[in-house]
C-alpha cells in the first residue's frame, strides 16, 4: 500500500506532518540519498508518532544498502560526528536536539535459544516484515521522486485508527523469535492506551515461558516504561492476565485473590495496588515513588492472618515489606543504591500518616513522623493519599480531609521545631567530653533521653535546654561533669 502523506489519507493531521517533513534535516537526508543513488526511508517509531501527534526526537532511517556508508555521507554534509557500530551494522548522529540512527535494510532469522537474530541484507519489504508491530512498520520515502510517500504493507494506519497492537507476522512466530516483544506489546498498550490484538494476546499466553531467554535488565527496562505510562494498570493487568507477571515478578502476582472465612473477606490486594499506582501517577512522574506504590503492600500475602471475632489482619506488613525491598530490587536488577533505600523507607512508613489521619494529631506524633521521614515526608504524604481507595465516598472524603489537617500540622510543627533531618543539639562527643566518658552504653542512654524529650515536647530543640536536661539525666545516673 502506498499513499502520499500530504493527501490526507492518513490519520495524522496533514499540517502537523508537514511541519515535521519541513524540518531541514529531511531535505538533507533526501539530497544525500539521491546524490548517492540510495533508497532511504524514515521508519518505525518516529513515523508512528507523527500520526499520533506525539513529539519525537529519535529518527530511524533505513536504507537499501549500507546504512553506515550513508550515515558517513550525512555526517560529512552536516559536519558532525558519526558513531559507527560495525558489529550491528548501524550508525548514529546527534544533530541539534535530534538523534538519528541509520541501518541497512535487512532480514532476520532466529535460533530457539537466543533472541539475537541471524542478519542478512534485505529489501525494504524484508525490513518492514521483521518489525515487531504493524504500527512500527510504517515507512516514509525520502527520495526526491517519491518524497513523503507512505509505505504501509501491513495496515498499520488502520491499526492506529483502531488503536490496535498487532504483529506483521504470525504472533506465535514473532514472540517466539524475540520474546521481549511480548513486553513491548504490553508496554505500547499501556503507553498509548491501545488494545492488543486477541491473537497476539493468546500468543503471549502460549509463549510466556520464552521470556526466560531475555535478560532481567531488558525485562525491567520495559516494565519501568509501563510504570511510567499515564495509566500503568493497563499494562500490569495484561502482564497478569497473560501469565507473564507470575514469571517476571511473582511477588506482585501473589497479591491477587480474596480469601473468605466465616463470611469475612479482605480486599484484593493486587487490584488495590494497581489503583494506588494509578492514583499516585496523577500526582507524580517519579519512577521510584511509583515503585513505592507498587511495593507498599507487597508483604500482605506473607502476613495475612484470620483472627476470630475480628477478621483478616496483615500485622507488620510494612516492616516485612521493607525487608523484602532489597531482595526484589536485586531480583529485578534495579539499582541497589539510594533509590532502593528511598522506596524501602516509604514502604516502612506508609501506614504512619494513615494512623494520624484516623485519630487526634498530637505534636509529639507529628515530630516523630518528621524525624523518621525526613526529606521523604512529601513523598510519603503523596503515597498515603493515593492509598485511600475505599469505595465509600464518606470515608474517602473524611480520610483526605484529615490528611489535609495532618499536612498543615506537619508544616506548623516543622516551622516551629525544625525536626526534619534533625540532628540533636547535643552530640555523643559533647556527652563524652562533659562527663569524661568513653563511647558506651551510658552515652547512648543520655543521647536517647535527650532525643525523646525533644520529640515529646518536654524541652525545645535548643542547645541550652538540651544541655541542662543532659546534666539532670546524668545526675540521676550518678555522673558528674569532669570540670566540677
């Protein structure tokens, strides 16, 4: 199928598309292609995003012949550096705010034990056939005689109109050849709010075990892109329904289900987690805060108990969940650094503001929360607000109104007492020097007593008050200052 993009046969508004084609880079690419008697096409995600009116700075160019030779000619014309990757047959140019990748048209075949293809030179049709989805197989001709013509052999435009993710080949073959495409199908469905073709969904279910040949890093990269989409629950429901989630992230899949004993059930923690995740996405684009939403109840299956006369409990799930975070991050090849500690801290503390919102808020409780949360207090409040998923509108309104009172109390106490990231006014060294002590139990007891007195509001966060309190505590322990 061929059509001129400027004839209005595409879904994309012709004005928007014309703006992109008028970018001087396309004229340069066209001129050099004709000068070197090379067939050149813009292909893939950039073309797809033109039709979806989505901004894109990454341009993929496929040529019939050597992509590297063509890229080097473009680099000379633009007077810019060309990064060449000979083993992959690709080259890359960064030009202003654009990143342009060049590759020769190719056809691929696969072995059953690897997602790395055996690559041969091919035609444009071969190259389009190897693409993962029809919406990513669209190509625009760059040669002057056919400039702007669309080549859409698999009905990608219609799939864009129908909001459908579909494979050019039999999906069983597509996903068996490169199992990462199963994750990509779900990722695009989540990012674009598209449906996945039923045949492709069935193929993911039957080919799901093939995901085992894909590296954890590549899988998690796709999962992070799902998490960063506008409504990640779309992707996670597909991951669960196809069985992929049970393989790549079993702890999350274990949240699913409701158990009923003596007529008492609990909420389905899998769908609750997805609701919390979607809720927090309305307030933040931060990947790690979204991960905290995913993991906040991760230990509920392990802590679930039925208590006679009370019902279901999940005592200590926040502590156990926090202990699970490092293992999950290691399993998924997520960074074991301050990002992990940030998520762990939010999982550990996620119940604290909820408890405050249910009862009278004391200055002492607020000071302790500020002390424990530190710089993460705003993130914690966002997580807790997202965690209110009750269908009872009265309860939801009550909780959220109470959260506003808690937030105001946090602000008032912090302005007065300066507890966030607080360091006690009396240090361990101060105590040792004052009483001639070595590091040990007595120093710890005095230091903890000063901290508790400040957090309880018995003394203010002031050096002089803390010093006098220290003297009183030491006297009760039979200690005297060395200078008296």
